[in-house]
C-alpha cells in the first residue's frame, strides 16, 4: 500500500510539472525580447488650432517618468519627438507642432519614458490656419463713438469669432495708451482726450479653443471723440410707466435704457389693449441742467408696425406728479419729435436738439406718447441723452 502511494504521488508531480511547462510555453511568446511596459496615459489630450501649427495640450498626474511626447501625423510619415521634464504632481504641458500646410490633420500621440516605453496612443484632429484666413478678416465695425461720464465710449457691431479688440488713443495728459477689451458691445477708454482720433484693430479666433489669435491691421476711425457727454444709462432707471406688454414682447420698459435696439418697450396689447396716451418716466440719477440733445429710437425693424409717432419730452423733480395731456407746473416741456410712418430703418431714430437757453433742470424725464401710427399700439427701443 505504501508503495502504491509513492507511485501515485510521483505520477501526480510529473503531471503538474508537465502542465506548468505547457503554461510557460503559452506565455513565452509574449515575453521574448522583454515584457511590454505601458506608461500611464495622460488625463486628457486636446489639439488646439493655431497659425501654421497645432498645439497638443496634455494633462498629466504624477508622471515624472515621462521624458518625451511623440507626435505622429500624415499616417505616421511625419513626426515630432518633444523632450519634457514633468514634476511629480499634476501638470499641463503644451507641445507645438509646426505645420507647413493649412489644413486639418489626424494626430497620434504617445508619452514615452527613458527606456522608450510608451503609453497607449491618444488620437485626435487639429487644424492649422495660414494667411488665407488672416486675409478673410475685417476690422470690427464701429457703431458709434461718444464721450461718456467715465471716459471715451466705443460701441461695436460684434462679429463671429471675435476674441478681443485693441484701441490706441491719446489721454488728456498727452500720453498715448492702448486698451485691450473683450468681445463686448461697449468699450470704455479712460481719460480720453476730446478732439482726437482713435486707431483700433480686431483679434479673432478661428475656433473657440484655438491657441493663436489673428489680428487685423490697425485702422484709424474717421471721427474724433466729441466734446459732448453721453450720459451713462447704467445709472438710470425707468421708475414709472403707463403700461407695458410683459409676455414675450421686447423685454419691458427698462429696455429703452439698453443699447441693444432689438429689445424694446411695447404698450400693453394682449386682451384689452391699453389706450393712448402712453408714457414712461426715467430717473436720470441726478438733476441735469446742461442737456443739449436727446436721441430716441422706436421699435427697430418692426415692419409693418411703425407704431410710435409723437414723443413729447418733459422734465421735473417729482416722479409721482400727475401726468396730464399738457405740460404743467410739475412737468416742463422741452420739445418733441415726430416719427415718419415710413418703414425704412433710417426713420427709426429721431433727434431732439434742445434750444439754447431752455431750462433743462430736473432729475426725471417724462416721455409722453400721445398718439400712434397704429392706434393704440406704441413702442420704443432706445434713449440717449447728451450734455455739454
């Protein structure tokens, strides 16, 4: 019996060794020439468009073993080995890839250590732009320039792809300066000198995440900064109004103090339309004794509805005083304008030039709309007030 146990044990051991050798045979072909070691991949990889280049943006976490970033394109025919030294912490690196042709490229990227061990590949597309894109750009159109209470004011007509604008001008102390402003409608130029012209250029991004901006040539604006001051509408508010259409109609009474002419106040019309007259009272922030001009714009491009007709301008110091058909002791008349019934956009704005010697004292401005080209409906979109 003991002999049988020894023989059985010997047979089992041989079978186990034979099985292990078989497993090694299967594994052997994968370790010939050394085992394959993969570096940890980057946390993220982006391909940023640029001028005659694409920049590979890569985020790593604690990857000090990475010694180069290997970039391949054109089906691997072209490549760039970019040496790097990464700290033992989170870091972001940018790898610029110079490219001769302006087009869209397909990239494959590896991170590699000192022994040429690689990460798994990251792939993606990036576009290089050249002078053809540059030549397609136009300087941002200027809507108008003015002198505000805080300095020079430039209002732009924004364009797709705009990143920022640069404006050069002379300050009141005689020094020249340059202001860089984001892509917004209004740019403020502190301490601008009146009577001088500005030069400007526009900076564009071909794609939202592009690494390079493309600049237009410097251009001088035709008109100098005026001496008259455009009052800041951010310091004003509409405190009372006869009525307004609140549901999906222009934005309401406060929109007359907004520089977007597509937003507007409209008289109430749903259900039972509010009858004429209509009126709005504007708090100008403080009493103004030197008003020289007002510009009023009705609802823009509202064809076939050019509603606004007559606008009377009155000034006073009590916003709660009764509004009557005629000027009274509380509301002094300073003039009126009348809109043409023509639908052409050139008839959308009218200017009231204040007669010299007119008393313009008063904190509150009453806009009184006694009639309409389409009774009883009315609408205004923008108010501008100028002082000397």
